[in-house]
């Protein structure tokens, strides 16, 4: 529903909140790790042309290539917003969400995703969704989310002189 409203589809009061309809063009949205959609959502995704990298795509091409594809059209003027839906993660590592769906990215795949986004230097904003502390097990999901957000803000598993997955315009700087 939030993505639909941002793209100009939905109740008038919601789609006009930003003062611009649509608030964002569907062509500027990338959804990564999708694995559970109903028929109406599938229809909507195809009708408006959202770019979706579902789990099958990730399984077939790997997280590195998935992110490279998702990030390739960015330029220096991009304001990159990440909506981190914690239920994107596999429930084995993130049980504290309202709707668990098996088969999500592993911790390492998610960390790579966050590191590659950080490498762009374009992160402008973040929201964290779907974390439900009352369903969590000893803060396990919350701690994973905090660690992944740290990676999104630049915490790295390795110090590198050059970041090979960063867009070429960033490597040249």
C-alpha cells in the first residue's frame, strides 16, 4: 500500500500527502528479496513497471549481482532512500516480525546488500519497518536489524582501498 500511494495509486488523501502526484515514479523504485505477493500485488507490479528482484532472481544470480543491477542507474544526484522491511530477512534469523515468510535472505546476503548500498555514498534516508519487539526472541531480530543498519551506514567487514561493487562514477572520485 505505501508503494502504491507513493506511485499515485490509492485514496486521494494518501496520494496527495507529498503535494506531488505521484510522489515518486515507479521506475525509480527497486524492491529486493520479495517472496510473498498476492495476485493483486502481482498485477499492480506489472502494470506500473516496478522493478522487483525476487528471491528466485537472487537465488539464480546472487546478491552481489542483484544489487549491482539495482544500483547501476544511480548517479551523483540520486537521493537513495532505503525502506528496510525487517521481514525481508529469513525468519530463522529475524523472528520478531508480524508476518514471517520462510526463504528470505541470509544474514550474510543482507549484510552484503547493506554494504553495497553504503559503498555508493548516496544513502540519503532510511526507514525501518515490520520490526515487532513483542514477537522477538530475546531481542534477536532487533540486534540483527541494528547490525545491518550499521553496515548500511558504513560498518564494513573488511577495509578496502577500492570498492569494486561501487558504481564507476564513485570509483573515479
